C-alpha cells in the first residue's frame, strides 16, 4: 500500500470542489485513497452501549437524552459495572473488537468517573478496545482515563463552527475542541465526526470536515451520522437529507483523512442495502454493530452479516 501524505491545511474552496464533483468521479477518487490505505473488503465493527440514559444538561437539538426536551425517554441511573461487562462479553461473542460506552452527561462527576474506570478496566481484561463518550473533560479526568487504558474517546463536533449554535447553545464549539485537544495530548485516540441532515448547508458539511482534518492529528475514527429524527426534539421536523449527499460526505471525509477509520453510525437504519454498499465504496470501513445505538434503532447483526456476505466483505475486530 502506498503512503498518502496527510494534510492539515484544507481550504473551503478545495473541499467544496470535492463535494461538487460528479458523483462517480468523487467515489472513484475516494475508492483510490481507500485502497491505498486499507483493505477495501474489511469492515471494523464496534458495539455501543448506553451506560447512563437521559437527563443531560446540554440542549443538543437532535438528542433524545436532553433534559430540555420531552421525548418520552425515562431518565436512568448509571448502569452497574457487571451489567456493562456482561454486554461487553456478548458483543465480543458476535465479533465486536471495540466496546463503546456512552453516558448522557455534560461533564462526568468524579464518583461517576470512578465507576466508568472500573468498566474500562473490565473491558480491557476481555482483550477488547475500550471507547467512552462522557461529555467534556478536564485535564485530570483525561489522565485518569488514560491510566485506566481507554483506547478511544468519542467527542463529536456535530457540525461546522458557523452552524453549531443553531444546534447547541449550552456549550461552545471551542469547548468541544478543547476536550479533543486534551485527549489527543494525552495520547488517547480521538473518535470525532458529526451529524449530517441537521438542516445545515453543504458548506457547513465541508466546514465540519475541515475542522477535523486540520486538527494537529487526524481523528483515528470519524463517525458520520445521519440525523435520526426524534419526536419532541427541535430537529424532529428537519428536512430529509438526500442519500447521495450523505455518501458524498463519506467520500470527502475519506479523501481528506486517508488513514482514519470512517464509521457509519446513527441513521444507518434508514439506508437501503444498496445505500450502505455505496457508503462502503465511498470509503466507510467501520460500523456500529447491534440492534440499538444509544436510544435509537440500528440495523440488526443478522442483517449486517447477510449484507457482508452478499458484498464479499469481512467483519474484523480491529484495524
């Protein structure tokens, strides 16, 4: 595999020009970058578990777990360590190599972080990669997670800097970037992407990818989510996003961040098998495996396995 130089100086004009390419020209370019850096027939699979549901102080306009909106979701306490490890063992049984734990917090309290650290240690003892998403972190919390053995920290940018306050007002874009900076400086892999279909423009989609690609280090994992509309949230009536635009976004992410794993995340439920196949062709090489993603439906594992077989693709635990 030849080496693709990594760039951190993308401009809006360049990225918009990629988005504007004819669809097949864009996919051809993305597939070339993908093949230069990865086996095009391998998909890394991760499993995501919601370890603490609802009651979050943030007002992210897409989120069923925000305390600001009535979505009918019951608020739940942090799960017990053994319950989480049971789910991790089940995920390993079906072939997941990374176990991701998500908690609906603005920022974790120390007593809760202590419990999460026990979960992380338990997942690592199963010889799985551990990923957590817990909201904002200070420097000391990052060091504690690093010492516990966390492999990946997920903290999505959601959208462009310009569009961000149309989606969230309880924290700033720079707050997000600061947590990502702390995690990267501690030597933990960053998992950071965004959500497409929030009502943003193509320029906003380009802007979000530029923020990610122009970080000092590209995120190891870039989840691209399609908005799942949740009744009771401000974005419940957002206009539908064209599937081809979603696939274009994946292709552009692959070209800009050649060595990052690009993950199909939320919203996969609304994609046809053909749509998913085009996402893989555009450079997606990871997905969340399981029947639920935090609080929304996901494609079931049997449907995924059947699709991999039809496409001649292999699910792998790690890249």
